[in-house]
C-alpha cells in the first residue's frame, strides 16, 4: 500500500510519515523539502499539481500556518498555498481516498456554546487569514468527498508553533496569561496521526465516511494546569499570572506587544471544547494525552 503525504517535512506531516512507514506502508513525501522517511517528490503548492502516480491513498497536511495580522503582504501567499494548493491536491488525487487535515480555526469564534460540534458555522468571524483560508480549503475538500479532520492546538515533539510561543513568554519565573482559567481542547500530534490512518481504514476498522470530524485528546484540559505541566516538562518553572482579558485584547489589536495577535488571545481566553462523538462513532478513540508529552 502506497500513501502520498503532502507537507511531510512539516510538524504534522512528518509525524504521519514516520508512523505510516512504521506500519509498513510505502511513503511518498510531497513538498519543497524531503520528509523524514520514504521517497521525496518535489512539490510547490503555489506552482503546480503534485504527482500522485502510483499512490493508493493521499493525506494532505501541507499548509501555510502563520498567524498573520490583517493586511500582511504574505496573506496572498497563504491563500495560494492553503486554497489553491488544496485545489491542486484534489485534482491530482483523482478520486483516491483522501484525508484533508484542516483546523478548528475554521469555526466562527462568536459563540457561547460549551461544546462545538462539526455543525458549528465555519463561514465567517475568523480572526486571521489562516482561519479564513483553511475554511475555504476544507469546503473544497468536503465538496470533493474527502474526510476532513479538525484538530485544535496540535502539540507534540518538534512543535514549531504553539509551545515555543508560550514558553517564550515565560520569563523571570512568570507566565502572564489573559483572563481566567478555563477548559479547552488540545490535540496530541499522535492522536491526529492515528485519526488520519484510521480514516483511511489502516488501523483495522472501516474507512471513515466522507465529512468533517473534530479530532482532539479524549478530555478537555484546564488551561492553567495544562500549561503548568508543559512548563514542568520543559524544566521552565513559572508562576501563572492572570491579566485582564480586555486589556490584553486591546494590546493585541494595537500591536503594542510584538507577536501578540487577536488569534493568540482568543486561543487562550475562549474555552473551545470539541465534541468527538462523530469521530468516535467511526471507531476512533484518542489514546494519547499530555501525560505522554515529551519535548
């Protein structure tokens, strides 16, 4: 069985490629840089269609994930990679079973729902271009009959985005956080990888029906407890200080603090808990959580 993985040199794609190879699959890595295993085929999502000749299955992980402020000149490139790149993947897949890795960032943040199901709106309210372009890309994938996975705040070994930003703000024994403690869903990269393989029918159960599925750890975490655990694992002990959320939101909107954006504030101040009923009904059960986390 041969599996094509786009974005296999990235955080999620590399984990998937290694796990697929360990299962005995023939892995073909598509991207600008070689993946960690298997055969490399160069592909630029902004330039041309990938070549899936000989592939039986496709997982589309490639994406431009930067949290860009409004009007940033790189936003056009992000849209090209995330939306046009997905169009190219769908065209090249030509009916092959395909898993599209999306994001819970597609959900409209203007909600008071305690738990988000896959039916929550995804067409408006996005706080950055990443959310907008991932929502547009997954609409294409859903229309083509793909399985679309929506993880939230993916973490794990080699994470270049989420945890480095948080650890970078822990200075002088203090980690300032906006607002009060709250529950939220996180997704271990190993759970996302397992969901990709399960959706393709590679873990013993039947392939998943086309559609969108939330993917996260089995239970939500308390934000402060999760961050304390991560700080401890990284040997960066720090006391958490709660800052007024309205003040931090204002700082994010006015760019007073470098790297602080409305999206990062929302990630830490809105208790997004993903409903996993739909994925569990397909026979998938998340087996990993923060207790397994190692840098």
